[in-house]
């Protein structure tokens, strides 16, 4: 059995528990999946060192927390809120005063 098989077995055995750990800080299943995948890639690179005597699950859980904190520290572009208008209305002083362009005073329409 090579190191890739060991890693595969680890992931299959601990995937659900690690997914729950990833879900705790994110609160979102899709973000938790992204977080777990990102961390598992990093863990796979360190697998030979971890499987030799370290605690791979503890390392992975700590890496999940550290990666989440790293994501939160990264500046993100501000997205427009759902309630904000996408364009600025063009209202002149006459518009604000109740006089619409093209209306004649006293015309009633």
C-alpha cells in the first residue's frame, strides 16, 4: 500500500467528521466543501510526514480553522445589496418640487 492509498483511506474514514468541522465556522455546506477540499490538498502534500507518526486528523482540523481564518482576513470586493438601486435616479430640483419636465403649470395633467 503506498502513501496515496493511506491518504485515500484517511479521507474516506474521516470525511464526514471533517465536513462537520468545516461547516461549523462557515455555516454553509458549499463553503464547507470548498474549505475541506482546499485543506485536503494541503494535507495530501504533507501526508508522508503526518502518517509517519503525527496525528493527521488533528493536523487537518487545525488546518481547517487556520484556512477559514485566512479566508476571512482576505479583503473581498463589496457586493451591492439587494435593496440598493443599480442606477442613480436623475431627479432635478423641479422634479423634487413636484414639477415634472414637460408639464405646463395649471394644465392639470
